[in-house]
C-alpha cells in the first residue's frame, strides 16, 4: 500500500449543509455512520457533541486515530458496518441519539489504495471496503453466470452494452486482468459502437461491481432502519448519497417513514452542492443531501 496516499486530506462534501440540519448541541449524542476522513465527526466533536463514529474499513479508523489527537470518551471510533448501527449503539450505551449522519460511498483515498476502485489502477479487481467481506469483485464475476452478470449491469447500472460487457468481464477475470486493463476493455466496447459518454465508459460497470461486493443497498436499508430506531424524538437523520440507486432508496425510505408518521421530511427536494463546491471538489458533483426529523411517539 502506498502510504503517501494519506498525505493529502479527504475533502468533505456538503459539510455545512449537513451541520445545518444536524444542528449539534454540546453534550448531545451524534452518530457518524461513515467516518472516512473524519471531517464530519470532528466538526460535531468541536461543537461539544458526544460522537460515535463508525467505518467498515479499519484503515479509516487507524488514520483518524493518527490524524486527530482527540479521540477519547467524548469521541469514540469503532470499526463496524453501519447495517449494525442499532446494535453498536446499544452495546456502546450510546442511545437515544440527537442525530445520525451517513455520507455514503468512498473517500478519495480508496481510489489509490490498490483495491481496484479506480480506472487507472494497475491493481487486482478487489473492491472490498472491509476485510470481513468474503468475495472480491473478481470472485463475484467468476462465480456468476453470464445471464446474472448481464442482469446486474442492466438493472443496477442501466448499462446499455450489458451483454457485451458481461462477456468481456468473464474473459478478463479468467485472464487475471488488472482494474485499468478492464476499464480499457470496456472503453474499447464503447469505441466499437462509436459511443463516447461524458464520464469514463467503465463508470457504470465499476459502480455495479462495487455495489455488489459491498452489499451497499442492503446495508443502507438496514442502516437507515437502525438509525430511526436509535434516534430520540426530535432527532435528525441526514444522508448524503452519490448515485441514483442510493438516493432513490433514501427518498423512498423517508417517504414511507413519513406516511407511517415516524419521520418528518425536512428536504422536499434533495439539496445539491453549489457550483463553487463542485469546482473546488469534483467528487461533490453527484452528491445529494436529504434530511428528516423523528416524530414524537
Ligand atoms: C464519503 S466517505 C465519508 C467522508 C466523511 N464524511 C468525511 O468527513 O471525511 C464514506 C466512508 O464510508 C465508509 N463506509 C462505506 N460503507 C460503509 C458501511 N456499510 N458501514 C460503515 N462504513 C461504511 C467508507 O469506508 C468511507 O470511509
């Protein structure tokens, strides 16, 4: 692993908007479900809140311990899947909560850690966020039928060349190709069809593989349920998502909870970053923030 990766900080997205909705108060309990580079957690901590930060990737927890001098009784860091949020809160005796925040996806570091998340990496197609996960992206491709792979690319990624890409992925994994070679093979399929998309042609395929490897949608659903169960009345839930599958799940979850009178939605439309933030931090491009408040029982 390239240790220099951590020399530059991960720049948080929509931090001010998230804090506006969380409105942290000294002494109250806040759970950051996705520690990453730690800016959300640190901001909550600096405002005097008590913070429990989770990350499924132990490397993120190690980095935060090195970078921030302060993790102590008021700021706890734990390696955990946010799908287990409610159980972790109970074990830590850290509920009811005044706020929960999810800032989904990856840090910029993840694209340089040699796990095959990036189109440019000369690294195996692994894509696991946690060493607990049993299967890499290459394992999933090898173990799945062509028809199943094609279905995932179509249904999760709306990939127009799903059938050809599924065939290519099977061959590529059989030959042990690296992430950058696989991204180039997908670009070649697009060139054959004379199609040049705005983003890298491998964007949808890589996203689908990452979602499958890390069971992202299942974990998010469980995490949101755990968050609502762990919030105090009047507590706030804030979610920043980065792709349409996640945002749809959050939107539908919030609407259902509102119908069932558990949550009041605070953002009728998802909040997007201002042009200036996107210019400064291209990772913010697709970010959408949604917030809700827990009702009295
Ligand atoms: C976009 S980053 C968070 C950035 C953070 N808000 C900051 O201020 O730097 C997302 C983080 O969520 C973590 N993550 C993704 N899925 C997770 C899960 N199921 N459980 C816990 N952490 C997860 C990733 O490892 C990553 O570090």
